[in-house]
C-alpha cells in the first residue's frame, strides 16, 4: 500500500470498541495516549456505533477502565443511539419495534412518549444477540410488510412504507476474550433481502453521522485549517462511506477486529495510514503537531 504524507490534522474522530477498548480492557497504552491528547488540548470526539448498551453505560465502562471522559449529555461522545433518539422525535414515531438491549431501548425513548396501543411504525435494529432469533426477526419482517397483528387491528394500510433503521451494519466485531463475533449487519441484511428494501443506516459510516459530529467541533471555534482524521479498527464501518465522501484522513489500527491484510482486501478503499495502535498514532500525531507549532 502506497504511503502518502500525512497532512496537517486539526481534529480527530475516535472509534471506541476495538480502538480504545476491547470489551472493558483498554488497548495497549490507550489510557495514557488519550490523557496526552487531552493535555495537549488537541480537538477530538468519540464516535461510537454502540448499540448493545446505553451511552451512560458506555461512559461508565470507559471511566472504570481509566479513561478521562466527560459524562452526561456530552458533546464529546457521539453514538448511533443519539441519532436514533433524534430520528424518533423528528419523524414523530409512536411505537418502533426495537431489536435492541433494554438499556439501549430506554435511551432511545427517554423523554418521549411510547404508545403501546399504537401499531408498530418502524423497525430499529442494533446489536442485540439475545433477540436475533426466528420469532423476533419474523416479527420485524411482518411489521415491515404490513402483516403484523398490531397493524391489522388498527386498520393500517398494508402498503404503507415502514422504515427499516439500522444503527450500523458491521458484519462482525471483536468479542472480549472470544475473538470475532457476528455484528448486526447480517441480520439487517436478512431483513433487507426478505422485504426487498434498503435499511437506513444512522451510525458509522453514514455521511450524515460524521457531518453531525464535525459540526459539533466547528461550533466550538476550532482551527479550520487542515484535515479532520478518523481512527478505527474496521476499515469498512469506521473508515468507509461518509469518511471517504468527506475526505477525512483515515487511520486503521491493528487492534480489535483488525486482521492482517484488512487494509488491502478486494472491494476495500485502502486507509490513508495504518498504525499498530491508537497510542502509536497519537504519539506520532502529537510529535508532528509540536513540530508544526514550533515552525509557526
């Protein structure tokens, strides 16, 4: 893979699972590297496709692992669950059918109304291993094609378009202590195939998700010169799609779900840079940043 000179980086979007942590265990020297990034006042945002747990649970897990992170409704941490909650409100959805964990579901409907008497009006899929069985997937299918009992009781038009919404479509992920495990992607694809429709993806690598995170940086008056970089362990989900469209500088790390050769597999848009770990990249980034500042 040809190596291009790294441009000036003005801000960094950081993946969490597989990049900063595997399960609840930090990757090598990641805690120290993040602390150095914060001490240097280098702009960054966390970008997570978390859907197995709520944002507050993720924040606590990061704190317990030793990471210095903001808590509460922070502009620092952006997740696909936030995007789902915003979509539910903006579209006035009354009763989505969730293939999500209980804590993730509770976050999506917090502060809003959930009408248990209404017909299902959307299917929302995240990482929910306990719900990826025939009965739950069949219920999701029947809702999408207008055949569910809740829709029939309310006299819903069976031809009405029910949205299929995916928090992300990662095919697999790194499971702490167990190696690779299936992600939600194959199950979303099964529903797409059965219903002959395409899911709307809210998290990475959607362009809209990255744009929202970048806007949160811009509104704080950060330096507009240079590129925004994104770092992750999945060349497709973390570094594909919108990251390519927005011309982000894309760094693949050799931790988490990374396997040798991922950066040059057929059909993959090669990353701009490959590093051994998050800490490895941060050390190089801050060294270059200091050198650049001394020249200016």
